């Protein structure tokens, strides 16, 4: 147990160092290339921090541990929105770009619903994996196309204000690429150490593979996204912070699960518990981003508290379900009859206030 705890601590330290290096290198390269920080967050940073999910899911699938592979992705996507955006918003309110509201969040909702559709027969087939993987390639190419339409003058001005004039020498290019490379290596290595320690602890206390995948492994592989988004928020790179989460969720479904379904040979089995509860929760969490992102284009601190609270409730439900605890029924009734309706009413009120404010401004 002591060794497992040491692995957790060492992995966490590497994750923080890797996140800082990745954000520093990516943000400065974005300025040198004239690419918006949002596009960097949706592509390089998002894909880089999702590398642990890819490695763990493929390895688990090849080892016949499909529950861990599937739970890793679904749990990571839930964790990314509820915990990472929640904690990042607590650090500082997050400004949400219009592109996320109009394009990327709807895509995240669409691919989440597509995964739910593919899972309806109880198995994610290799043919489904091909479709998902092709979708990931198309999405990435489309983002590159959008980045080329951005005006370099506006993007450069944003970085000049924060960092000052940027060097364009070969040494500057190599240094920033080196930061990104070191950051990715540290993130992947740190995640592996963290997951190894976490799984050892979970196995020792007799937790099922599915619950391990949905919670400990999902949280472990999402720690790069968490560290990167929090560090990016503290450094003022809030486009990277939010874009990293949305991009990672899209990448996890299209690419990670796409490749996992392909290499598994016979596809990935979808347990009934996942199909009836965890997948719908993942889709609901993605849909919940629309009203919260759209109210003033800001994720406020109270919305961060709301997200974080919902993850605590979700994790509590998983633990109660795994242990078949007697209080599971009461907990479920409380969530369905009180907590969820109150949240819906609160969000609806906020949306109506934002709409009324916008209407008054249009009339003046």
C-alpha cells in the first residue's frame, strides 16, 4: 500500500510539471504561428492530454479488460466537464468563445449521442470504430481549416498584450517545441504512475473493473486535462482551459474509442449498467454545457460549484451501486425528486434573465 501511495504522489507531481510545460510551449507557439489559443486547446493540448486515455484504453482492450477501457472514456468525459471545468471556474470565471457554443459543444453532444446509438446493441463493433476514427480525422482537419481563416493581426495582438513581442528565431521554435515534448512525456509517465498506484489500491479493497474504469482510472487519465486546464486558467489562457476539455471529450469518443474498438478484434462489450446509466449521464453532461456556456459566455464560480457537486453525487452513486448499499434507493430518490429539479429551475431562471437582459439591450 505504501508503494502505491508513493506512485500516486510521484505521478501527481509529474502531471503538474508536464501541464505547466505543455501550456507554456503551446501558448507561445500559437502566438508565433498566428493560431488562436482556442484552436491550440482543441487540438494539440486536448489530444496531448488525452494520450493517457488512449494508452490505457488500448492496453486494457488488448488485455481483455474491456470494462476498464470503456469506463475510462465515459468516466473521463464526465470527469472532464464536471470536475475540470468546475474547479477551473472556481479558480477564475471562464470566458467561453462563441466557436465553442456554436460549433464544438454541439459536436461534443452529437458524438456523445452517436456513441449511445452505436452502443444500443450491447457492443461497440469494429465497423463503429472505423466511423468514429474517420470522424476524428475530419474534425481535426476542419479545425485546422478554421485556424487558417483567423486574422493573424488580431491573434498576434492578443499575445503581444500578454507576453510582449515574441521571438521568431530557430532557437525559440526549438525551445517551445521542447517544452511541449517534455510536457507530453511527463503527462504520460505521470498518468501511468498514478493509475498503477490507484488500481493497486482499488484492487486491494475489492472494487470491480467497471467501477475502477469509471472512477479511479478515469480520474487518473483525466488528471493531465485537470492540471493543464487549471494551470492555463491561472496563466490567463482560458481559451486553452475550456477548449482542452471540449476537445478532449470529442477526441476520447472519436479517436480513443474508435481505435480501441478496432484493435479489440471483436469490438467492445457494453454492460447494461453502462448503457442504462453511465452513457445517458455522459450525454446529459454534454447537453448541460449549452445553457451554462451560453449564459453570458462565462462559466461563473457558482456554476463551477454546481458541476463539482454533481460529480460528487455521481461518484457517490457509483460507490453505492458497486457495494449494493441499502441507501442506494433513498439516494436515487433524493437526486430525482429534489436535486435535479432544483438545478433545472435554477439554470432556466438564469437563461431567462440573460435573455431578458439581452432583449432590453437590443431595445435601447
